[in-house]
């Protein structure tokens, strides 16, 4: 069934969405929005406007939007660590940074084996405090979203960084352009998007699913979990039931853990990333090209 707001492909989708919810346009005016992250304590959301080299802030208490940081080293994806600190992927400085409680910025990691990263794209923090991030080349391909440069690593991997030990290791090395990533609620699985079709004709536009080893630090498997049916998957998040809410070319697509495309939320612009937020974590915030959208859903984000 299809309405102006939803396409329902599986009956389970009707229990995850609200028939009487509206799509809210919270703000527009960016060149390319990315990296939403919700701060429950402050009741605000930050996100990136990458080409404009700024981070924006939406205040849940009054709906106002302001510039959070400018310039910001062309940040892309963000997340919040277990201590409530902002962790950011930065294109221009080619690093993963952390904003401390006093507001200062710490570069956590910007190279491996002496080689600079390409342009960290998206990031998640595991419950053990380790930081997992993707490193495609979008921020060094041109000057539009960072500074054009050659890749020093000459490949695009996904890394695990342990801030307690200062150790960084590649956890997967067979992606074309790794992009969004997220753990299942129990952290037994890690999903990673490959947007390789941006650089390779007929290249990947799928999500892969890995099994996290019993050591909590290595991956196995990596089978294709879902191939995008409209554009490509960029950033995504999971709800408490393990359903995947992912960006796509025509909106937000929702997959069950068994790989079934349950349905879509139609968004009038290409979606780059999403996150759950609000005091109940039952509102999906959607970064889509020039705008920030939101919609209440009938589930909660797992983190
Ligand atoms: Mg991305």
C-alpha cells in the first residue's frame, strides 16, 4: 500500500509507523546535510552542512536553528560516546575528533601506519568505548567537501580505534567506498553500507552484515544484507528491535533483521543520514540534501 507519506511492503511496517504522523520540515538551507546526533541532556540535535563547512544545531525546546560551529573542518558523520561527548568525522582534517565537556576539540586519530586517512565519513561508538568509522575518499575527491588530495592509503577501509590504548586497526579491507555503519542492539552484528557505485560503474550500493567476534573487536561474515532499490544507502540507524532505518534516494527505507524491505517513508529530497532522538528516542531525524526533517515513529532507536 502506498500513501503520500509511506509505502508499506510488509504488514510489520504498519506497527513500526504511525498512520497519523506528519513529516516535519524542521529547517532548510544547507548544501548537503549529514551526520545527525541528538543530545538528550540538552534537548538539541547537531548535524553537518558539509560543503558550507558548518555544523548546525536545532533546539527541541523552541524549534530554533543556529550555527553550532563554523568553520568545522567539513565534518560529516557524528555520534555521541558513552560519556555524552560528541565524536565527529572530519573531512578537511582527515580525522576523527571528540568535543570535550569543556567544548575543546581533541583529534583522536588521523592516520594509520604513518599514512593519513582519506576522509572519515561515519562513526559509531561501541559500548566498550571503541570508535568504529569508515574512511572513503569523498572528502578528498574534490574541494567541495574538504580539500582535494591523493589518497595516502590508496584504499577505503573501516577502522576500529581504541581511545584507551591509542590503537587503530582496519576491521574490513574489501569495500569500494564504505559509508554508514551501525551495530545491532546486542552488538553481535555490524552493518556497513558500501556506496561504491559513486566511483565504479555498476558498483556496490548495498548493506553488508558482519558478525562481531567473541573478542568484540574482529569481524567475520560480511555477506550482502540488502541492495538499495533507489539510489544508495548512506547513513542508517537501528531501532530496539534490530530493524534498520536507512537513507536512500527516495526517502527512508526500513528493513527487518531478516533482510525484508518492510516499507519506506517518502522524503522529497535525497536522504543522506538519520538518527533517533527526542526524550523517548521515538522521533526519526532525517538529513536530506538541503533540509532537516523529522517524523515520530512507533519504535525507539537502540542508541
Ligand atoms: Mg555517509
